[in-house]
C-alpha cells in the first residue's frame, strides 16, 4: 500500500481536487489518501469558535463562509450524479457544527474539548468531499483508529493501540481509502482530540508505519523541501534528497513543509517519504530516506555538506548563570526536571565547559512560565547569590543549518560565523551537537531575514558574490560611475562571479531604493518620478533599516552633511567608499575613529580618489607601509584645477577666464574657491600625511597663498565678480616667468610630518615642469626610495577617472583588484 497526503492548499481549489483525482487514478495498487481541511478552514473554525465564545454574533458570518466554501467545492468538483447525496451529508455536518457554535455563543464557554470538536469538522468535511471525488473510495473515520492519551498539556498517540486498530481497519480489500487527517480521539473517554496544527502529515505517517506502506507521499503547494523557506528567501531551491535525520532537523526547526512528528514513524519503519507539488506533478520533488550521499572524499565540498536552513522566530533565551554553579553536580538535572514537570519544551541548550552559564532556548509561549519555574527551583541559590536572577531575553530568532555531511567537512562553523560577523550579525548563543548534523544559533529577530539571506547566499549560491551598493550623488562623478557600473555589470558577473546590485541611489533631494536592484538605464527618470524626498539622515536610516548584507555606501558628493553619516553606517557594517574628502580631512580624532570603526566592524572605509582622482596614491602609500617602509617626505602637485589654470594662462587667456575654463571642464570643485584658496590641496595633503603615519590637522599646514584673501569673502557670485581684478597682475608676473623659462606649480610638501602648500616656480628639467593639463604628480620619498623617490603621475582630475577610482575601491571590497 502507498499512503498519500494532500494539504489544505491541494484540497482547497477545484484545480487541486482535479489533480488529486488524477494522481490517485494513476496508482495501480492500494492507496490511503489522507486529507487536510480546505486551506484556511482550520484557522476559520478556530476563530469562529472564539468569536462565538465572546457572545459576538459576528461568528455567524464566519460560519456562513465555512458553509459556502464547502458548498462551492461540491458544486465545482463532485461528479453530477453524486452531488445531491454529498450535499445532504455535508449539510448534516454543517448543521451539527452550527448547533455547537450556537451553544458556545449562548453559554459563552469554550473548553479545549469543544475546541477540538469544532476544529475537527474541517477534516471531516473535506474528507467526505474528497471521498466522493475519487472513484470507488471508502471513507474512514480517523477518530476510530488514531487513539491518543493525555501527556502534560498535550495529547500523544498511543502507538500500540493505534497500530493495531489501523491494521484491522485497513485489513479489508478496499483499493482507495480516504481518511481525514489531524483528528483523533482519546483512548479512554473517546473525546475528540487532535494531533496538533499541521497534524495531517502525522496521520499519514502513522498509517504508513502501521501498515508497513511502500511509500509516504506528501503533496503540498511547493515543489518539495527547499533549501530555505521560499516565502523568505526567493532564491531558495529544491533539495532533491534528504536523510530522515536531515529532514527532522529542518522541520523541527521551522521548515513548515512537514509537521515534525511525521518523520519518526516513517524513519522507524524505513518508509521513504516523497514531498511533491499537487500542482506540478511533473516535478520530481524531494526524496527522504536513510541514504546519505557522501561528497567526494577530501574535497571539503561545503556546497553539498549543508542541505538546508530553517528558523523559528518566536525564540526566547533563558540564562541560568552563577559562579556557584561551576562543577556542582545536578544543576542541569534540576533545570531540565523543573522544566519538564511544567511541560516546557526546550529546543536548544548551550553550556560552556566552565559550567557557569547555561542558556536554554524556549518558545515565546513557554518563556514566562519557564522563568518562574526556574526562579522557584533555584530560589535558595538565588537568595545566597550562588546563582544570579534567571535572565530572560525575548524577540530572538533561532536559525539552524543542517546536513549529515557537515561532519566530513571542516570549516563550516568558521565560514558560518565569519559570514555572520562580516555582515554585523551578532550571535547571541549557539549550539552544535557532537553528531555534527546541525549548528543552531540565536540572533535578534530583526536580523533574521538578513541572517537567512547571507547564509543562503554563502552556502548555496556561492557561484557568485553579491555586492549591494547605495550611491549618493549623481553629478559628474556619480553619473559617470553609474554608467561604468552599468556597462561592466555583465562582464563582472561572467568573468569574476561578482554581481553588483545597486540598491539605492540618491541626489541632493530624492532617493530611490530597491532591494532587488535598480534599473540603471532609468535611474534619473525613477529618481524624478518615484524618488522620495531625503536628507543624509533619512538615507542613513533607510540603509540601516534595509539591513542588506555585503553593502557599500558610495559617496560621490562633496557634502559635509553626507560625510557625517559614515560613522553610523560603518557601525552598521556598511562599507564606505568616498570621493568626498571632508571626512578623511576632518579632525584627526574623527578620521581615526572612522578607520577604527571600519577595522573593528570588519568593513572598509576607502577614499583613494580623495587625492589624485583615480591615481593609485593612497593604496601605494599603504602598500609601502604595510611592507615595512617608512614615508619620509612627499612633494606633489595635487590640484588638477590649479595645474590646469597655470597651464592654460597665456596672453589670450587671462586668469579669470582660466578659472572659468577649469570649472567648465569639470576639474574644479563645485565651489572653485575651495581650489583657489588652497583648501582643496590642504585637505589632500592632510589625508596623505595621515595615511603616511603622521597625526596632522588642517590647521598645521602652512599656507602660502597666491591670491589675496579678500577674493574669497562674500558669495560665489561676489567671487566671480572679483576674480577679473587679478588678471592684470597675473599677466605681468606670467610675462616675467615666461622670459625666465619657468612655470608655476602649486606644490604640496610634507617632510617628516611637517606640511606646507604654496606656489613655486620650476625650471625646465624639474619633474614638475612638464606636467600637462590637469595632471597630478607625487614624489614619495621613503626609507627604500630615498635618493630617487617613487613617482606617480597622470590625470589628477576629471569625472571618468575619478569614477574609475571609486569603482576600483568598490572592487577591492569584493576582493577583485
Ligand atoms: P500543506 O497545507 O500542504 O500542509 P503547509 O502550508 O503546511 O502546506 O506547508 C507548505 C509550506 O511550507 C510552503 O508553502 C512553504 O511556504 C512553507 N515552507 C517553509 N519552509 C520550507 C522549506 N524549507 N521548503 C519548502 N517549503 C517550506
Ligand atoms: N488542518 C490542520 C491545520 O491547518 C492540519 C493540517 O493541515 O495538517 O493545522
Ligand atoms: Mg502542513
């Protein structure tokens, strides 16, 4: 015989019922068909009972909708010649149910016994209808052969009696039997009981085990057991095979696809379980058996070692702690005895070898009771201080990764906890049994979604890595970066297995966010039409609230307000890549704190483009220092704008025009006064000095300016109006310089931490003399590169090279360089 079980979603629609008929018709041998209530009816029955018990006449509407569901099912699916008879039987049951509900309404009393009776109508009605749909089916009443006895506050199956009754019930030669799942009766009183929510699976397993069935087929609304709950992880995929142990570990821990007690009877009699989709019968589903597929020895194939992930989100943790517990025999015995007596189920235990702390995972409903019970049990030790007050922490979730092959594969725990750590997920407690088939750990419930996603990605989808970007600033640099990302996305996925997902974009007014990735071809239109008004603070809040793994905040603005949110982002494990110099050149203490936060959080704070646009200057300095070199001095032209201005000055192009041209070419800062006042170079020099190992503030830099301070007073408009006043003097000096064969360069200097900036004249042959356009150059003098300093030279400004530098920083976070 084979046993089939069809869940609520399968019996809840005309298409599902039609498929059930066909599946059973294809079976050549004897079958038992166990059915759940029509989808949603169990919940509806419970809430109707509760409403009636409150003397709320609204229960009538609910009762009516229950009646309607069943009448519709008959009209749609029962063959015409059987409809009248079926309807009469169903109406009789509905009438009984209506009378019971009316009684509850009148006396306002709903005992557990009455609840069990009411809720059982769901399966009684559905099984009656299904038995009329399948040709030649015999309807059997599960209450007559699934027998329970009380155990704490539950009913458990009396297997000796049940097995005997099942065998005698199925001893006849009916080809198809239809059985209501979930319902049972007390072995002594005969009162209605149930096997617990989701219990139809269990009914099917009990029958399969009792008759020694060939197979147990559980049909539901998904293709089978998936690597994670498909409602949470949309990338979850089908697991083709599981062992009984793996299936048990997974469903015990929240994988709702099978009711946990179902596994044992099948395992015990070695009856394979198939989980299949009623609506996609062509799909092979999941095969659960004793067979373990061992990965190739020595390959340490993590991919196959982990079969699935499951979680429960109503976890609480009780902690019993006290120095008086160390080495004392019997503490654990007392903990578990007290909890067992109170009927509290413990799903996780974690105790360190020092024995002074034991943490216990319980469900929310049991938590307060468990705390009271333990506080009473240890009242004396708590009074003397040997044991602390029992701690209860709620709003937690417990996650388990499961796989029998984990024991063949070192490094799983390392990979698991490493992944969690890098993503800022704090593990509150963890447990791994010596069987090594399961590692369970507890996190805050608000981190659950992120936890499941990061683990799923790292263990199951590790064919590619995902980097999630939040981009702020879509001006010249930001716009160029988005274009570069757009054109490289495909290539990076193909050649580097890196998926770049831009999940947020903002300009100074609006933001758009999309966990699944924003369409980069349309981001400007989306910002305009769908963008929400924002400030840097709202962007920060949104990013932390989205709590996406492997995320990077990219700042392509020059805004001090945007720079202010880096600290919070880094503390939330979001890496920061910035072209904005404000943060790295702010007070040393702040700069150092940001770097420190990044280090302790295991994320990156990168700002290569703060100096020399895309030129690899900061990385080079760091590489030198990491290899033990010491940076002794720096001599550099670091302002693309100023270099450009001094290069284009001529008889035809006066100073004011040269400044305007630098702005038009996109080299200058949004506010060109920042360039002309030397502020921009001072910021860059401070950053380089700091990266070289010197504690320098902007105020420490000696500034030798080449334009009078009065030019910078007032607004930007005032500035543009005043600049032409400088033209005549610049032209006079330029002629003198040209006659001497010299050129102007605005030079930044650092000698053993002492910094200065100022205009210098250089002659032909000087490394700075032939520095075309907006190029930058830096000479780095170190212990190793002393007599001949290391030189880096190239474009020092411009949107596309700066964007490329930002891109390179992003790549280095993905370890692609
Ligand atoms: P039925 O009514 O058929 O008994 P259930 O709702 O009890 O169906 O169980 C099937 C549901 O279990 C699926 O729709 C899915 O949302 C959920 N589920 C949770 N975890 C998993 C998992 N790991 N694999 C498959 N389904 C899962
Ligand atoms: N109908 C019951 C429930 O919803 C049993 C089941 O579906 O397995 O819990
Ligand atoms: Mg179910």
